[in-house]
C-alpha cells in the first residue's frame, strides 16, 4: 500500500531533509502536529503518583474507567523515544492508555521511566519498569483489576516490555498474561529489510530512514557500548521459551519493521502464541498522532490491542 495521504502531504515540504536538519528547532512542528478533535473519554479517571524503585521514585500515571465492567485487565504501558526522549504526555503514552482504559475497562499504568541521558544507562530504565510492575502486582486488587496483568509499549517501550517479561521469567516471578508490542526494536544488530522494502522506503526523507549508524548510536547510548550488549537490552537475541503470548503491531513504512517481524517469528518458533497486525501506510511511531478520520490506522492499532485484551 502507498504511504497514507496524511503523511504524504506532511512530508512533501521536508523532502531532502537530513537527520541534522531535522534537529533544527521548529522545523518539524507541522509534521508532528496531529489532526484536532481527540479528547480524553469522559469516563476515564487519570492521576499521577510514584512508586519505589532501586534508583529512586518512579513516576507513574494511572488510567481507570468509571464505567462498570465485569472484566478489568491491568496493563503496564511504556512510551517509546529511543530510550532517550519521551514523556507521559506523548500521544503514544497518554492517548493509548486513555483509550484502552475506556474501550475495555482496563486499568492502565503508564510508566515515566528514567531516560538514557547523562549518567543514566541500562539497566536503569528497565529497573524502573520492573519496579512499576512490582507496584502494579501489589496494588492490582485495590485498583480493581480482575482479569490478569499485561505489559506493553511502543518502540523502545516495546523493547522494555519484552525485556521486563523475560527478566520476570528468569527470576521465577509471575510473568504478564501477554505482551502488547507496537513497532518494537528487539535486536542488536537490527535485522535488515528486503530489497523490495528498501525501494518502498525510498519515499521517506533521510531523517525517517533507519540507518546502521543510527542503530549503533541508539544502543551505544542506552547500553554504554555495542561490543557486549546484554540480552535484557535486546530480548530478541535471547531464549524466548516460556515468554508470554504477544500481540505485535508492525508499521508498513518503518525500516525497523524487520525487528518486529523477526521477533514474531522467533516467538512462534519457541511455541509462543502471536497475533500480528500490519498498520498499512503507517510510519514508525504512528501512535504519536491522534486517532482521526485522516489516520484511521491509529484507531485500528488501538482497536487491535483492545480486542487482544478482551479475548486473551
């Protein structure tokens, strides 16, 4: 399928823009702007608090629907941002959490994990996620969870979700009932895409192209080196037997898509049930644009996760 017309129009003025140029203040403001119209569902209560972690308090945001429901799953959710940027206010965090709370009555905990900047490197972000999971386990009943605990996230947040599930498995703790993983990066090196997909991606400006240099820089920043990358930083490089079932979203126009597709195949080979949804015409990180008539695949991605939470 061709690139979604919304993104096609947004990218036309940015043709030829380099990675360095994309960092110029204000240059991407129009590209990053979402269609107007989305508001937090009226039935969703939202509040912030902290939980204890090994590196200090961890910020969390709780989303809970006031509508009565016979089944309330609990979901720990992490935003993306290459481990170095991202906030609880990003649509990938805030909108997804609010919509899942509204659509299926889920209790969603969005995690403000420490970003890999300055002195912060692996395993600090993952430790924060484990701390938030431990808090959710301890408080699930009081929060109203009645139908199991799940974990998920987008991009780097999907990596953290899968890594947390793997670490919980290895520590002989209760693992999530399932994983919800949107366009994640689970490997180093990142698997390459096909020649046909390279041609397809050529419509994207260079700042949206995933390059080996970009992958190396991201993992060097997160881990501190790329000569001995721990398995919990790249769960796709580890033993996946005994991992939870997974719902995996793949963005069509995403040079990192091969990591999600490979991870899905690896899980299946390890005997783990997997459901995959291909978001046609969508860019990496498409959940950071609001659900709208112009971007129906954003709503469809959230609906895929909502159905998975309901049926699993």
